[in-house]
C-alpha cells in the first residue's frame, strides 16, 4: 500500500536519479594543496576500515558540541573571560572538526562506500556547524549577548547557503583560492589561540588605521576590523563568484538566471526575520534588554533554534541537487519558529 504522505524529494523518480550521483568538487586553496592535504592523508591512516565515514563526520561535529557545552558551563554570558584551556579547547575542537570533515571522504573512497547519503550527511553536518561555530567564535571574542554576537552566529550561514545554491546549478562544489572550509576555519582557530594567550579582551583594544586607510577617521577596535574583513570575504569575494558560476551554468543549460536568483528569496526572508527578532527593542535575546530571561540574554538558545531551522532548510537544497528535483520552497517548520519569535516580541508594541 502506498504511503499517503508524498514528498517530491522521495518520489520513485527522485530516488532513481540517485543512480547518477557523482561527487564533484574543486578546491584551489594553496594551503589545502601544499599543506593540509598531506595532513589529512596521514590522519586518514589512523581510522580503521570498519569505521563508517558518516561516523567520522559525526565524531568531528562532537568536538564542536563539546565546545558549546563548555560555553554553557564556563562562559554562558559569552563575555566573561574563561580559563586559558577553554579557548585552547575551542581551537583544538575546530581543527579536529576540519580534519574529520576531510578524512571522512578519504575513508569513503578507501572502503568503497561513497554515496549520495554520505554527501547529504557530510554537508548536513557542515550546515549545523555554521551557527555552532559562530557561537564559539562569539565566546572567544568576548562579544556577549549582543548584536555583534548575533552577526557572527548568522554570517556563516550565508556562504554555506550560496555555495549550496551554486552547487545545485553547477553540479560542483567550488572552493576558491581563499575559502571558508580551509582558510576561514584556520583564521577562526587563530582567533581562539590568540584569546587563549591574551584573553578575549585583546579584541576590544583600538587601533588607528587613519594613516593607512584615509576613509577611516577614528580608531577602531580589533573586533570592528574583523567585522569588515568578514563582510568583505562573504559579500565581495565569495558571493560574486557564486553568482558568476551560476550565471555561466544557467547560460549553458538555457535556464533563467533571474529565476535562479529569485530562489535566494526564501533564505533572505529567513535571515531577515532572524535579524528582526534579534534587533527588536522588545526582544529578550540580547543582554542589554531589561528583564531578559535568562538575565544575560538568550543567544545560546537562539543559536540552537538556528541549528534546527537552518539545518532543516539547507539539506533540502542538497537533496534536490542530488535527485535532480525542483528547488525547494520555504518550509513552515523552518519559518514558523522564527516568525513566531518576531510576532511575540511585536506584541509588546501594543502593550500585550
């Protein structure tokens, strides 16, 4: 008897398309080519053949989850300096996550278990790490439950979404000469190590760049400089490449580039609602809000909500790519939790 519940991504035709699965990726990073690739090849030799690639992927995420648990125990306000070992564990956990994330593919090829399921699982884990890794970064920078902290929690989702959208059309995961999974993670590891050596307050010191950058008329904190670097990396370096590659793919396949761009609207709505909730003067997510519960703010809890919703949203695009299905629309299970938060804080404007 047929299942009355019908999901177009699980239809027989979609499942049949999995037979054509071929993993395709390009990584032009010199650091990957000349340094990390050799480390990952060596690390892969330590994993027994009975260990499933997906188990390696999940084990990598567990290091980040341990970091998040330590934040809850030792630095729940995301601001008070923690012990030195805490930031060292952040650096080690993220580096091990990167290592395991690259070893799993080698394990799959070694054991002959490469599959579309492994592709979805691997990229799905990467999706979860975007907000979680951002939260760990917030703690390491000592940003607290602030708008700047929320920025770091959400910003990692942008390149992940754009790369997955790009892969949907091109069929290839393209990683440029400077990319998030390599250089981005190494920079984050460096931030954790600096925080371990000097404490998070080092990032709140000011520097005068007016002699080098005439447009900057006043001293900036290191965090403000870091914000600018992240924005340039995402929207000036990464995003244009994604759009150019999708444009070329649409042109070669006689597809509408305008239609392809419009498919980013669902993600824009999702991010916009998240930002409205965070920045609302009636929101209790930030530590500056009077009477917030918990008193230090709720960015940790908000991060877990983003993990659940973004982790539900993006893998559907991956599945659509693997099964040659239509680009997915915004799910109620993704939008309603965020929309509900915006609605509740908006009620305060009317005295409710």
